[in-house]
C-alpha cells in the first residue's frame, strides 16, 4: 500500500529557508518589505519542497469572501448540534461560506491533522478538539483566523467549558438531596472533558466526606461517539442489574447517556426518582420533557459568541486574545428529587 503523501505546509518552507512563517507569507503576497536575499532563500525552499501555497493568505489580505470550516468530532449528537445552531445563526451576518468537517470519534487526532493538511479553509472554529503540538504547527503555518470552543491553548482565542465545575455541581446537588451511594455512567473512551467531569464529581464526594464506591462507576460497551450515546447509557444500567447493586443516584456523563439509562431503568420496573435518581449533562432540549436534572453549558450562546469573535479577528485582526472559561449552571428537575428525604 502506498504511503499517503503529506501536504507541504508554509511551516516547513519557513524551516527550510531558516526564516519566520510571517516572512514566507510576505514573500507569497509579494510584500515589498522583504530583502532580495531573503526572497531568494524562500523561493528556493518553495521549489525544493514543491510547495503549493493555498490561497487563504491572499484572500484574507484582500478581505474576499472566505470559507469557514468547523471541525467537530460529530455533527449528529445533540450537544454539537446546539453549538452548530449558534454558529449557523450568527454566520448569516458574515460574508462566509461554511463547511462542517467531522473528525470522527474513533481517531479524532488523526482526523484533525488530516483536515488541516488539506489547507482548504480560510477560517476555522474547532469544537471539542484538543490542540496537539502537530495541530498547533499546522495552524501556525496556515496563518488563518481560528477560535476554539471546548478546548484551550495559550496561542489562540478560546471559549473553554468548565467541566470540572460541572461535575462538582452534579455531585454537590445529589449529596444535598440526601443521596448517600452515588454512581456515575462514564463514556467508553475517556476524553479531556469526561475526565474533568469525573474529577469534579469525585471532588464533591471527597469534600462532603461521602464514600466512593468505584464499582458504581460504570460504562456501556458501545464505542460509537466514544460511548456518549443512548445505547451506552442503556447498557450501563444493565451492568448495575447484573451486579445486583444499584446506587441511590446516578450522574451520567451527558444527556444522551441519561436518556438511554432512563429507558433501561423503566424497563426494569424502577421508578424515577422514587427508586433511583438520575441526572445528565448538557441540557439538550429533550431533557425538559423527561423532567431530567442536568448541567447547562449554554451551548447555543457559546456558538454565537465564538462566531462573533471570529468575525472580529477577520475584520480587525486584534492583537489581544479572548481566552474565557465558561462556568456551567445546575438545572434541577424532578428526576433527582429525593422523595424519601
């Protein structure tokens, strides 16, 4: 099988020529502020590497309409849909076309790197994408405006979500309701957000001196979307059933898991919240109709705010960065009410 050829980036050209990325960009845009000797070094590197520059830098310089790419692990889950709605509604006021790139949940790291290798976007919003060193170099070399949602990096504008606080709020709420044995449905595959939620949940248990029973922290077997699915939540409940041991209350890593878990509990003849309490995370629209307690991340408004920031970067190229960590809020409903208290 032939190995896939990686696209040569402006970063590699800069390394070969021994100059800064901004210098290569000035040469590509025929800037007069570059010496002839430097131009020659850069052009030699371009020829040697067979570099084919993308048009993004020239388009952004002339403020022509651009293509906005949104990199997201999935666009079929309710959480990402809410963020995308915010982006879509706000982008109507911008002269941008939009393309959504699904990095996939099985190997998102490779999916993201492949996406940036293509160099087809003129501006980017990432949602829940960890910025690795490789991706960081790719972003630097592309020199395109970018805003991160649900992740952070010191070199970029970002709107991070405080998952640890959300997990703490969940644990604190269930404890204050009077539940003593708390369980959690984890995703099949850990992500930075799920680890933070679990860490916050455990922090609440420790702070209130509650027992931590690791056997009550379970996950389903479904790998789709890393286990953030209805199927995974459904399967996790049957693991409790097989153990013959249920917690008093369950915190699910997200609302879609909670929906599946809710269905499994009712199939087993258990009443919510009389026999067992349950809560989710994200506050997707459907939770209101299940009367499900959850944690609200204000997903729609985050999408709107991030898109507005991207517009400012494109139009004005501000030097200062907006790097915000957004706190979630508890949305208490009847699914976590302790009717025995």
